[in-house]
C-alpha cells in the first residue's frame, strides 16, 4: 500500500478511537472531511469498523445505496413536517422535475 493510503487508514482508525475514548461509546458512523471520499476510502472506513458515512452530496438515499456514501438532505431552519417528508422521500425533486416539463 502507498504512504497516502496508510496515512488515510491511520487517520480513520485514530479518529474512531478518539471519539470512542471521549464518549465512552462505539463510534459507528463517519462524516467524510470536506466530503472527500473515494471507493478506496470507503473500503478503509469499512475495514476500520464504520457502519455508515455521510458525504456532502445532496439528495435522497435509496434502498441498495452504499451506506458508506450517504447523501444529505439540506433543510431550512423552520421546516414543516410536510416539507421534511417531501424532501426525504424525493417527492420535492419529482415535483420540481414535473414543473420543468413543457
């Protein structure tokens, strides 16, 4: 393996250990720094014991998506329950697409 890969793996492992030491609880989830990730980094995260990870990509997640590359749904501070449900279900994207049709 390369020095870069070894460094990335070490950072993932040490970050997980630091969170677990600080909280006294297992750290199972990761947020990629600056959203930077690749298939190789996802494999390393899996090897280090992370169960899931979030990216900075916006959008809904679907059944079968890799849980180590989860997208986010950005919400306004005062989001109503119907708005929240529309965003997380991808209904708002579907409606926006329909509105763009001629």
